[in-house]
C-alpha cells in the first residue's frame, strides 16, 4: 500500500509539471472573390495574396467563398460566413456589385469589410465598418482626363460593362469631360462578342476609345477591337489589363494606355521588393490585386492581435491607420474609410509590355 501511495504521489507531481499546450484559437477572416466564371482570374489572384499573407501570420484563418461576380451569390457567401462560420471580418477582392451588397450587410451587422477590389464611389458611403485599400473609379477618371487634355482628344467613345463598376467609370468620366461621348456602348458581364457594339463605335468616328472590361475577357475585347478596324488610341484602367491579359492579347494590346498607382511605379521600395521576390518564386509578374489582398488580410490580422475578438476595438484600430507600409501602397484611411494620398500615373504597352509614360 505504501508503494502504491508513493507511485500515486509521483504521478500527480509529474502531471503537474507537464504543461499541456492548448491550441491557439485563430481569428477567422472570410475572403470573398469570384472563384469561378468569367472573372475567376480575380479569385486566383485573391488566393495567391491570401497564401502569401499566411506565410507570415499565425493568428488568422482564411475561409474562402465564391461570389461568381454576382450580387446574389456574393450575399449568400457573406451570410454563410457570418452565420455558419461566425466570421467577424471580410476581405473582398470582388466585382463592385456583390461587394456593395455584402459590404452594406456587413456594416449593418457590425462585421468589418475591407474592400480590395471594387472601384465604385458607393463603397465610401456605406458606413463605419467598411474600408477600401485600393484606388477608385474617381481616381482613374481624373487621371484619364489629364491624359485626354494632353492629347487634345475631342471625340471620345466608350465601351463598358453593365455592372456597378462599369457604370461608375462612365459617370465619373462624364462628370469631368468638357465634351460628350460620340458613342456609348455597353455589354452584359457574360458577353464574349462585342463586335456589334464596336462597329457602332467605329461608325461614330471617335478619336479615342475608353475600354472598361475585366477578367479574362480583356484580351477578347482587344482582339475584336482590332478585328473591326478601330485604330484610334485605347485607354483603360490598369487593373482591367494586368500583364497576363496584355500578353494574351498579343499585338492587339500594342499602344494601349492605362492608369496605374504606386504599386506599378517602379519607385516604391516595398512594392519593388515584393515584385522581385514574387517573380523569383512564381516565375511571373505579380499584380495589384495580389498586393491589395495581402495588405487587407494583414491589416485585419494586426488589428486582431491588438484587440482580440473585440470588433469595435478592431474597427477603431483600422480607422486610425496612418502611413501603413503595404505592398500595394502606403495606406492611410480618411474618415470614410477611403484610401488617401493615392498617386496615379499613365503607362502604355510598348513591345508587349507596359512602360511608364
């Protein structure tokens, strides 16, 4: 009995000395992007940005959902994340229409939404829980108008998607233009044949064509512009035509003008370091959406480290960000949660690659 008692006491002492490591509960971040459909290229970039972010983060878990670039699907994805997964923060590298839908729902429910894809001005007025880490259609339009003035274009035409994003580009340009469009043609998101609309534009005899598309369809658009015989300068947003789309377009992309922000300047040290390491690792150029996704996830992760699960504290922490050194740019939010101090410029496709002009 004495031996048994001694063994029991030793066992208790040993168990007291052994520290059982408890699993750390990670902060869950929902990530919504078009993973399938014509805009699935954005979902691919989103997942790359997320994977890169997780290499340096140990306090967050990412849960991906597919919006298919559709407002109903996006809202359904948001509801699944909010209700089934109990997610309190969303990163949205998404088309504008679904992003507006679930950012509005998120704000109403006190769920943080960091927008890294949508350009529409409406994002800025949704509410206190919504922040945007990218430049907007307003920034694009102002930069394009400077280029138009420098080239004395007087007869602009435009082709754009019938989406919130495409309509925002149209409205922001019309606000700033001293002349009217000689032709305005739109197309539905699922369309892959634009020759009817482009023929109408050609017949209007413009001196410049503003082209707003997105996803893999950009190269189709550029090839059909060349096919119908439009030879005037083409202008767009740089995020519409990332390097892979330009490469796929061949000589149809030659001469294309596009806006760009700090990430593409070649003079932003942190962005340049990231681009070099990314190209070394993956054998291809990174793009703006990989960088904005990475930045949005890191901003949420940093706020979670500071505040735990206190969403009000996290919102306040993010709202106070000043001069955050992101991969996409130096990030400061204004009182509406909008990125401020965006520096924009123009690049042009020369010999198959974008060059700053």
